[in-house]
């Protein structure tokens, strides 16, 4: 799970494997596989870096290299 922050400041955790795509318009919006949309404070690059760190932590890159 990765930690993200809603615009109102509430912190919550999201399974990054359930993110279908990320938009910046101008707020960062995560669209989940379920169709639910989450607007977060973090910018795209921060989310991207957090996902990379998470995947390294769980060893996901071993199968991808």
C-alpha cells in the first residue's frame, strides 16, 4: 500500500496495483480499476516515485529486470 493525501489533508493508503491511470488536470487524480477517482495532493512524479519504491520493497522488480 502507498500513502497519499486527499486535498483536505486526510491521509489514506491505496493499493498501487489497483491504479489504472493517473491524470493531472491540474489536481492529481488517481483512477482505480473499479472506476473510482481519487484526487490527491501529491504530484505525478511523487506518486510515480512512491510506486517504484513500493515495488522495490516487495521485490516486484526481480521478475521485470
